[in-house]
C-alpha cells in the first residue's frame, strides 16, 4: 500500500491464467500463507457470532488479571477479557483491510480500464485526477480526509481508499493499453466481435487478475495502516475493539501488565505474515521465469 510503501506498483510482465491459482497450493510459502489466512478468517468469523466473554462489558472485580485458563490473554483495566476483545475486533482489522482493498481494486480497475480503452478526453480527465491524487503523499491525504470527516471507523476506510485508488487506476490503465494491442484482441476485433464482448471476455479478466495480484501484495500493509490509525485514536472508537486500538489501550499498563500487548500484537503480526506470504507467492507464480 502506498501509505506505507511509496513505491509505485509495477505491472506484471505476463498475463495470469488459472494455472497460477492452481500452483499456489504447491508453492510452499503460498500454501503456508493460505492456511494461516484461512485460520485467521475463521477466527474472525467465529468472533462475529460468539466470544467466551462479553467483549465490551466491564468487570472491575477482575481488572488487570494475568493470563489464565479463564482469560488466556488476561483482562484489561476494566476487567474485560482480552481474548474476547481480540475475537470481536478481528473482523474490524481483517475484514476492514479486505474491504479497503476491494474498494481500491474496484475503483482502480473501472477507472483505469475505462480510461485506457476509451482514450481521448475521458482518458485525459480521469488520469489528471489520478495524477493529482498520486502527487499528494498518502499519509497526508489520509489525515486530510480524516480531518474533514472526523475520527471514526468508516471515515478511516474512506480515507485509506482516497489515498490509494489512483495507483491502481494508473496500473489498470497501462495493462488495458497493453491488452488492447495483443494479437487475440486484434483478431477478435477483425472478426467483428462486439466491443463490449471483447472488453468483458478478452481485456477485463486479464487486467483484473494482474491488478488483483498487485493488490494482494498490499494486504499486509493495509492491515498495518488500519491498526496504526486506530492506535492513534482515528479509527475504531471506544468501547468497540480493534487490534490497533487494543494496543493503544494497553500501552499505559505495560509496566504492570505487559501481557496486554501480547494478544493484539501477535494477531497483527500473523495477519501481515499471512498476507505477505500469499501475495509474494502469487507474484512469484505470475512472473514469467517462475513458469
């Protein structure tokens, strides 16, 4: 993600086909990342429906209890079970990152492909808008959006989308321009196939697959960005739980209750690790030399 890595994503050098996805399971790092990611998604899904203790209900009689069988990660300053709050906050960390990337992917794909295939005035207008967004530092733009909208979880997601959509629009445009000149697309045009069918059947799938792989590389940094903004108090607001917000709540009690950091820090690390393993594996499998 450009908020944490200002290097512009570069297009993959070869089109992606189904064999790349089939080979992901046979890629050692990709398989490990996929299994870890599925486990984390299952953990987040369970947390939506059930937690061992009420995640937002204070229990002052059990405040700052160390880890035990009843409270595997201990309790916070108000007696709330940390493990339950981690479960409850999992969908806000992982789910929000997937939602942000999904929105960035969708906006970038539509804007970039439309600009690349339409050309002319529409291309110029859309790309000038993208250039304006790209010339503003991602963090500055995100803070500016949050300054206008105010702190809040939904506002944070809007800020992250606004900060990064332009990179993927530019990427999709370059791939659409490349796809437009490929032999099978030219042959389809000469055969009289309608333009809409050419776009939907010959251009868009390949562009979407390649942009999706580049977006997958940013999943880990997106999780980190959401946790970082929540740590600063600009994301999830109390009493709701989110992993970055849990770290912020625990920092005041590190001298007397260091275990409060263990749970959310571990889950953030594992989520970023799983995302990076899968993203790097997809990048390796899509590279020509890996085929």
